[in-house]
């Protein structure tokens, strides 16, 4: 997806409207048009980056620096019992718009938004093997 085809870039440019929550020179936050809970907010970089690992640290720092303020506002306004902050990277992870964005999802106790976390246990020695592979790429 190119910047010219990106719906979030069009929102940043003002050619597609949004219900704005927050804006500064690097960050835009607005209500998701397909929310999974009331107040579901998207926080995006104004500059086009497809994934977190493609985003420069200055821009990512700008997003992370405002996330506490935005999450607090969303959570308090929705009288949430908690909230999720998610950043999906790649189609396999559920990223539908190829422009880095964070979901703030206000939660109520027992809302059923995310059923069960699909956790499992590693077989003996597997965690160490995986950690070595990851560390070798740092």
C-alpha cells in the first residue's frame, strides 16, 4: 500500500473526515469507525510507516509520549474498568490498514471483548533456543 492509497494518510491530509480526539505535529488520534467497544480510539503517526519496526525512533517516541494522556482520557470518559493498547503489525497479526497505529480499547469487567488469551507452555529447552535466535538478531 502506498501513501496515496492509505486511508490513514488521507485522514491526516483531511481528505477523509474523522472524529478527532487529539492532534499534534506528529500524532493524530481519532475514534475508530468500526469500534469493538465504545470509545475505541486509534492513535496514528502522521508520517506514513507500515509497521513499528519500519518507524523511526523519533516518531515512535512522539506517539508513546502521548499515549498515557490519551489512554487516561479515553478510559475516564468511558468509565472503563481497564483498557487494551494494541499495535498489530502485518496481516497475520490482524493489521488491516498498513499504516502504524495503536488501538486504545476501553474495557468493562466481563465485556467478553477478548475471550481467552491463547497461551501455551514451551517444551523443555525451547524457550532458551528461541531466546538465542532472537538475541542473535538484535
